[in-house]
C-alpha cells in the first residue's frame, strides 16, 4: 500500500483492517513509509498516530467545507458556478 491515509481515514477502521489482515497472515507494508512495520510495537504506534492525524485532517476539511457552503448560501449562492471568476470578470473578445 502506498500510504495508510489512502487505506482509511478512520483510526479504528485502519487498525481493525490491519489486525484482520495480520490474523490471516498478510503483511502490510507502506511504500511511502517503510518504518511503519506493524509487526513491531513501535511501527504499530507510529501507524496509530498517523491514522489519528489523517482522521483529524478529514474532519478539518469537512468542517471547512461545511463552513464555506454555509457562507455561500448566506450570500445567496445556490450552486456551483461553471464559469471561473476570472472568465466572468475579463472582457470578451469579439
């Protein structure tokens, strides 16, 4: 696997999945961070920390997105614009 945050953005889901795979004899290696050797306690600890950071990042992005949508609705925007802001403000060539 390339990176643990691509496997799951939930700490519990990631650790549960890794545990189930290990019980079946599957070794999980991460290309981006070979030090995350889940066989060793230190690697499992690092994986837990990185999974928690990925979960926090996801929650932060969702929170910001919800705030941006709420702000846009208060301003009267009802949907996504298909024309870029620069295209709207630049004069058209005829």
